[in-house]
């Protein structure tokens, strides 16, 4: 999109849902994208598409959109860290980060998030070794063929339970 002069990418959600809690993220294929992107709801997206369909060529050329990327100012920050328990790099980062997290105390709200992949069209052997829910929750560790994805998913779920329990009791650093 950048190569044809697009200055901002507007992604329209294809479901009627609240987008306030949806996090747009890079799935690993967006490394070359350098323009800002935003997600808008299905209803707002329909309005834009409808206008574009009905606008004359002259109106389309005259279209100017103003996009504002405003971040609220707070004296604290929320951090969501996305990873999988099979990632040594992520585990090393978390161990190092714990020192910083203790210094930030109540200025930062940290929450671990776990990455699962969906693979509903995978073959039976893959689903059996690496997935739950008929391929809805899958994991794979490419650096070690002896670790099954199902074991990773179970460990991630165990860690989610531990996080929830410790953080509910005000002891998140024990996680």
C-alpha cells in the first residue's frame, strides 16, 4: 500500500463487535509496513465504503481524511506481553524484566498473554499432536520436535491459571 502512495491504512472489522478491546498486531508478515494503521468498526466501515461507492471520481480525488492517533496520558502504563511458554527468549526476557517491574511498582500493570494458533484445516496427526478443540488452539515449537504443541498449550493454560491466582491475591510477582 505504501508503494502506491497510501499514507494510512484503515482496516474495517468484518464482524459487528466492540473494537475497543481488540488489539491489532503483527502476525509476522508486516515487517515492511511503515505507515500507521487503524481498526474501525463494521458500521463505520460500511459508511466509508458506501460513500466511496456512491462518490463521483471528482469527489474521490477531493477526499481528505484526518486521522488522529491520540494516546491518553496517565501516570501508569498497562503492558500486555504476548508469548508462549516454549520460547526461551521470552522466558529470559521475563526473568530480566521482573527486576524492572519491581521498581515500577504500581506505575505499571503487567499482564501475560499467550499465543495460540488456529489450524482447523490441518491433518489429523497434526491436530492430535499439536492442537485442542479440533484445531482451534494449537502451538508448535519449531526448534524442538520432541515438544508437542498440546504440551505447550497445556503449560500455557497452567501458567494462565497461576497468573490469575497470584494476581488476584496481589502477588503477581510470584508468578
